[in-house]
C-alpha cells in the first residue's frame, strides 16, 4: 500500500486556497493509501511569534480538516512537534545537504530579492521538509507546483544518503536507506485566486477563510477588486476573479450563465459578487455545521491529535532506529 504524506502550516485560519489546494485533495487521497497529514507547527515558527495564536491556529486546522471530511481512522493527523524525530532527522539530513542547494530554493531567494534578512529556519526549511517526508517512508507527496522544488530537494538528499550508505538497513520495499518519494501535483492550486487577483495567500492578505462568519465573509467577497466597467458594459469573464472563484463552487450551468451575463452586459459586479457569496456560503454549510459540533467538545480534537501522534511516532521511531544504525549513532 502506498504511503501519502502532506502538511499544512498553522499560520492562520485555512482559506479557500488551502482547501482546494491541499485539504480537499488530501482528504480524497485517504481512500487511496495510508495517509499521514501533519500540522506543521515547527515550520510555522519561522513566522508565528505569538504562542497563543500558534495553539489556536493548530487546533483550528485540526477542526477544519475533520469538518471537511478527514477520517482519523483512515488517515493519521497529528502535530509535527508531537513527533520529535522530525527535528532529529532534519539535523542528520543537514549534514548531507550542500548549501548551494538551499541557496537556490525559492523562499530563500525571494527573501533576498525583497532585501529581507532570512532566519536560519527559513534557509533550512527544505531540510526539515525533507525530514517530514522521509521519516514516514512516503511514496507520494501531494504538492502544488510551487512546492515541487521541495520534493526534488528531498529526492536529491535521500539519493545522496542512499549512495553514501549502500549496505545500510533498507527502507520497506526498497534497496536504500530511504524511500525516494514522488511528487503528485495538485491541479487546482494555480487556479485559486485571492481578493486582489493574485494567488490566494496569507502573505498577500487577500484570503477568504473557509469558516469565516457570514458578515466578514460577505464583506470580503464584496471587496473583490474589479475594473471600472459600467453596469451596461460587456465584461470579459476569462480575466475575472469573481468568475474564477465561482467556478469552484457553482454547477456548470450556473457558471455558463454567469459567463454569458458578463459578455452581455447589463449586470454589475455587485450582483455577480452576491451570486458568488451565495454559492460559497451554501457549499460550506454542512462543513460549518459539523465544525460547530466538533468545536463544542474540545476533548475530541485533543484525542484525535494524541492518537495521531502515537501512530505517527510508531512509524517515525522505526525509521530513526534504521537511520541511527546506518550512520553509526547506534
């Protein structure tokens, strides 16, 4: 059975980009293999400095995943920091990772280009991500196109170590110390645009949280950036943020109707935004109701995370025992 691994950072409330780009496809994959999904609080430390916010966001991510359909019997969901083997393996991997490889990674280069001073955690981020993946002998890593480089870095590091220790203990079903993972590109990531037409991202402050309250969500939708075309003018649906988001929630006939109304003219952007809000609000209605029920019993979420941590630790500790023996630490 193939093993699937993915993670999400608790840096804020999950938004539509997180849902369509990671959560929804990962929930679907729980039916296709042995899935391990972690809440990446170690990774979040590169930006989150408020401990209460970290705890709140971590719990919120767990609640959101469960409300959206993750089955904790079929998939393992856990806090990254509950499994300390992540950081132990990251150190060992860092001893085999060339600095030029990390200097070429997107996040580090982006910080330098913006004249920011990156912390070591950001520089070493791909190594910790490699540890996340290799710790669970992951075969498949679902990622967006902008994250593919991290899987490629993981493959390079794992390959170098496998060549260094060719006669070491083998990974399950493999000939090397580590399983070489394959990236699985999630197609929807590039299509989820934010309120300003850029990719939806917390760093751009253009997100729509999936479980926002009605009033703030409506306000965000009505604030989507549009051009100054008058109501009567025809409009191009192919470049519209409203239409791009509407496609995620509405049926094919409703999308075709909106596109036709764009081209015909006579309908203002405000009316289109109202259609979008109604479709979005209805889409998440059953998940909102389930989330409210789950949130009413905090011990349930705590139990799910504790159980997930125990299951993850059982796999991670076996991997680390194999790695320690291979490199001479046992």
